[in-house]
C-alpha cells in the first residue's frame, strides 16, 4: 500500500489534532502548568511529523499500526463481553501482533519544549508585522543581519554563526518552539550559549515572529520568484460602503489587494474578485484599507521598498493565502503571475468559471489564474504538520 502526499498530509493532520486534543484534555483536568499565558506541553517529546514526510514507508507502517491497535481494542471489548470466545479472540490478537509491520517508535518522536503547542494571539496582522520590524531592528539585526541572512556586523564574533532566517528553518518548527528558542535562548551540545535569552515580553516575541516570517517571504520572492511557503493575507481593518470590517472576514471569497498610485489607468472592480484599495485613491473599488501598517507589511512580503509598492496587485484564494502578484505596468494577467503554486501542470481552459461572468468580463488571463488557484489549494505546514 503506497500513501500519496494527500494521504500522508491527512494522517499528519489527524496526528496533530490528536496531540492538541490530548493537550487540551490534560489542561481541562488541571494536569498542565500555565506557561507564558497558555497551558504548557507536559512531555519532553512530540510526534516527528517531518520524519513521516520524508519517509513514506514509516507513514504506511504507522497507519497500519494504528489500524491494528484499533482492531486490538475491538477484540478486547469483544473478549470482555463474550467470555466463551476469549480463547480464539486471544489467538487472533496474537496473530495480529505478529503480522503488523510496526514502525520504529523511536524515530516517530522528537524532543520539544514546554511551549510547543502555543499559538500566536496575533493571527498574522499588519500591525504586529510592523511592530515586529521595529523590535528586530533594535534587538536582532546586529547578529542576524538586516535581511535575515545571518550576516550581521556582530556575527563574526559569535561562538556559532547565526543561521539564515529566510530558508525552511521557520517552517521546520512549531510556533511555540520558535517562541521558546527566542524567549530562553539557545545552547550547543556542550551547554554553551549560542544565542542569549531575549529580554522581550511574550507579546513582543509573537510580533517579532510575524515580522521574521514576512521578511522571509519577501526574500524568497526576490531570490526565487515565488513564495516557497504559503503566505496569509495580513489582517487589517478595511472601510467599505456597508461599514468597517476585517480582511479576515472575507475568507471564502477571492480577494484582490490593489496598491494605488502606480502607472497606467487605475484598477476597477471585477466581479470575479473582491477588490480592496491600499492607498488614497479607492475610486471604483469595493473597499479601502485605512491603515498605515498594511503598505509596509505588504512591502516586506513582496521584498520591495515601500516606495516601489504603487502599481502592485495581489490576489488571495478563498482560504486567505496570497497566490498571485501583479507588477506595476503589467496590463494583462498571465499564469506567470502565480507566485505560490502547488504544481506546474496547466489547467484545462474548458468550462469557464461562470458563464455570466465570462460574457461580461473580457478574457485577460485572469480566468486561467482563478481556475488554477481554485483547483490547486495550498496548505501551510509548521513543524511538519499541515495547518
């Protein structure tokens, strides 16, 4: 039995939910200690989801083992209720134990920290990203560098060269594990400090993590032409004719952010997208983002200077992930504008998205893009677990 990526992701998601449910159950029964404002993880290890991603054979073994354990539990229940059949039920259980391809349990766990399953209270919003930027410049850049590559002016004098913050490091750890490492510092295998404990408060550390992720996304876009990991829309308050609302309340709709003031004619409403102007001129669009923090946050995500923002457009899918970037001066959309994708396979052009829309909106490549992001959803992974 071969497990495909979707099956492995489903297994990992279930395991993650099971861990979180167990953590919440322990907290409900008073078996955990509060730590940094949230219940602590009482164990020294967690499931090693990243190992299961790289070793499909172990994932298959784990799935079979879980099925065997469920069957063993059922056999035990039958034996308890059906005494006359206990002999042959025990025999079936013994055979099941012998034929099950048990995984190497030692490889399925990894060391973790008490805040492993802590969640950021920010929800990745524009304000926290900008606050985190100020904190990074004041406390982190001399070691990690202004661009997060670990080449700050103090880096050569450290006992260990700082790692780059722009690669996969941020996604190999859970949010709470990153929080712990900043809050309490890092040591090498000899116990020598390689990064001091942070003097920042808990909320400040969560802000800092939001900025580091935003900066890493922008560096990825600059260097590779795409976001290697899904990036959510930074949340912020927007003003619409019906009143104020949060961008996060638009989940379930395709969202377009228009950075106003660029060259060429201004953007107009499109029935295929919910359009939000970021800037002063919101004429012809559904809503306007009245926030000083959103533009600098988007500049970080795009890897550009704030003065280079006007004329950019961003499209997010129905799940709130940024998927498409339109650059200043581009008059037409094309699939080259996809900067967060799951595969390179083209999407058939048959069956338009909506026959009515197809008659009222001229073909400009946007139909193909929308079809692509609708048919190829993305999912973020933290510490190997799908989120």
